[in-house]
């Protein structure tokens, strides 16, 4: 079954119910949201009544809570070698896991982090240390490491780097991967040969760890390491390649989330989801 949706908002007054209603307006059957602003760690109390209303409405619309994704704020950096900032990231992620559990969400996407000059190996060690401390708490939320474009000192732009992190995590049942099409394209993976890329992912990491896909075109040529998303079919990946990924038989049950740019200050998701649904790849 195709699970297709997009990033949606989450605000104090409507919370999960508002996120769901926005997703439904786009024709989605899954969605992703931040539980607060992505550029900071300020968070407000989860309203259980709004959550209950949202879950009831999901059931009425045949939307599975297990397919809904939370994204951790991108400023949280487990790779940082600064002890104070590293500990702050650990503490915040523990709180975010508790928020996910209150919302009934079981999957949280996380950018692995940036080593900010300390080197890739130490960055990976710090991420492993942080994840093991975060996952010490008793919970059922799976942290999905997002594949990155390799901009600056980002960790996680290769499948090998993601694999090294997973190898160091003790609770492997609570770790997974979110594959971003723009990011892996910008990191140098040729999506004209996606079957080969998927085989490489399976051989290095294992498909059992793949729990979410971010579906984005790219403004940049393959290997640019820039991370600039483009609208579906408007970039260097192209519509045909994205459709082959979205409808790939080995990825059938995995949520696919659009994070494409707004067009004239308007979300493009309804039109892009319609485009995807009417152009099913053979």
C-alpha cells in the first residue's frame, strides 16, 4: 500500500488534531511534524484531549498512527564534542521521546549531527554515546537516523557512516533509518540506478532498518553535497526516478514524506500527492 504524505504544522492551539486536518486536506494518509519549532527546543504541554480527538479522526479516515512521523529539531547535535552541548542534546531528546509517547507516535527522525571540526570518527563516537544514553529510558519510540547530504561537517552522508552508528547502539530494536532522496543524491548516490543504491543500502545497513523515506527532488547535480530540496519533477533527480522509488515493491509499506519547497508561499503537497497518485510507475 502507498503511504504518502508531507511535512505539516503542529501548533499550540490544535496540536495533533490540526496536523491531521492539514494532512487530510492534502489527500495524505501519513504525515510528519515537529512537536515545536524546528529551529529551537521550546516546547509546550501536550493536550491529551486534542490527541484523543486526533486519534479518533485518524481511525475514521483509516490512517495508522504507526505510520506517523515526528522529526526532532535539526539544531539538536549529538555529534558535538562540546560536553555541555552534547548533554543538552541528550536531555532534550529524552524529553522529545516522552512527548512522542504521549502522542502515540513510535517513530522520530533525527539528523545524526555535525562534528563541527572534531572529525568524523569522533563525531560518530559522540552520536553512539548520545543515542545509548537517550535510549536508556524505557520507551517504544524508534529513532530514525536520516541520511545526510554531506554539507559542512555533517555525519551520515554515507551508508557506511550510518552503519557504524547503528553498530554501536545497544538497543538496536529502537534504531532505524530515514532515507532522504535529495540528501543521498547530493551525497553522490546515483538515483538513475536506484536498484543498485537500494542493494548497497541492504548490503551495508540492512533493509529491515529502513522505516521512512523523505521524497524530495534536488536543485543540485549528483554529488554536490549542498542539500537544497526541489519540487517533485523539477530538479536533477526527476519525476520518473522519484516515482520508481515511491512505488518500489521493496519499499511498499514504508511511509513516504514530502518536504518540498513552498510555491508562491503556498504548500505544494496536495498537487504533488495528486501527481504521484496518478502517475504510478509500472
